């Protein structure tokens, strides 16, 4: 194997690792949101607005964690919906 193909393989490994880490981070955030909603006896199938989160203890902090991880609440809803599907829908 020449140096060019070795560098290409290393680059592919880095890209795959970055994608894997992003998926792990998304799952962790989804688990936090899910457990937060259940703990506060809220519908786990509905991601509330920032104002609604803020009315609950720790809600603004959770929204801040999403933001610091690079996720706005509105686009995060799709990620969370996909997570719920893996948790509740059996194939």
C-alpha cells in the first residue's frame, strides 16, 4: 500500500470516527431530553418551546446544553423524533 492510499484510509477513519461521535452525542442529548420530560411528567413525544422548558426546574439549563452542543431546539426536534422511533417503534 502506498503512502497516498494510507493517508486516504486514515482520512476515511477520521471522518467515520467524527460521524460516530456526533451520533453518540445526539443519542446522549436525546436521552437527557427524554428523561427530563418523563421526570417532569410531560409528554415525551412533544419537545416543548424554550419558554415551556424554562418554567420547569433545570429546563433552561437543558436548552443551554443543547445549544452548547450545537443544536437549536427546532432542528433538534427531528433528531429527537428519530430517537423516539428507535425507542418505541418495533420493526
